[in-house]
C-alpha cells in the first residue's frame, strides 16, 4: 500500500491549519491541510511497518499516523495540539470524533515548556535576521506573537483557542511591517512574562492523561484488527516509508 493510500482511504481526522485557521488569512494565503490516519492493524504485523507520517498527496498537506500523533500530543507539541483544536475541520469519522473528545487529555502544564522552547527558537531566527538584514521576516514575527498569545491564554484558562479574534488587526499590522521591531520585541517580552506568571497558577494538570489516551489507542487498534481480513490487499501490499518534515 502506498503512503498516499493511507491518507486517502484511512484518514480519521482532517483540518485546515495555518493562517486560515488562525483568522489571519489574506489574499493569496496558502491552505495548509493536516490530518490523522489510522493504519490498519495488520500492517504492523509485517517487518516493514507503516509510515509514521505522510506528506501529500495534495500540496501543503501533511498527515500523521494516529499513534505518532498521540505521542507528539502527549509531549505537548505545539503544532499537534493546535491541529487538534482547529476550527476548520474538513473530515472526521467516528474514530476521529473520539480523538477530538480526548483533546483535554493531552493538555497539561508541559505546554509551557514546549511552547516556550519553540518560541525561543523562532525568536533567535528573527533576531539573526535583524542583525543581518536590519529587519525580521515580519510574517514570522506575527506568527510568533500569535503563538505566545495562544500559550499564555492556554495556561490562564486551560483551553487552547486557535482563532485570534479581535487581535487580527494588530497582528496583521506586524506582518505588514508597520510596527517597529523594538515595539514588537517589547510585546513578545510581555507575552512571555505573562505566560510564565500564568503557568504558576494554571488550571491545567501537571501531566497529560496518558492512560486514557493509551486505552483509546489500544481499543481502536483492536477494532481495526477484528475488522480487517488478514489476507486482503491491505496486508499483502508493500508499505513504503512516508515523507519527511514534521514527524
């Protein structure tokens, strides 16, 4: 079975991410699609395992196998957690609805560390651009501000909100380069400090509910094994490795 077939035939959840999900889309914005597929259990009985992730088949499309997706979500990977909370869902089946019902099980105070670490990495790149070119890549600066807002609000409320709402205008002004870099830096510093303060009294648990997620994964793997004919073309097909990127 080709990796694209796993995405085409076994996707349990698919959504739009990026600027369109964040409420920051403008004319010409790409449509970034993300998804989760459930590889049929018999594929894991072969020496060559199914891919943990697949790029494509469409442009700007990326999907994770369910187990890999859950592993990353339990680690509070920002991209994965935001994917689970996209307001733009394009496809969801019964298993996908169960996954969405588990969104709260993945959230914990670990998000403070992972979001902060990711934000620091992005900020270093922006600062390098300022030193080299005199200005940052403003689109990246906008998205870093959005991430810092999302992190702070998650720690404050225990809920992850993707759409920026009424903050769209100020953020797009940053993207257009209308806000001086020192002012953007100050904004970033303030958001980081507010996130630190929120983490100390956050309503989120210290750790995610790993047991609940694992029970879900075992149950869907078992159901897949019972539903699949061990001699059908899914099992007989050869699985090739997926793409590279966010897995």
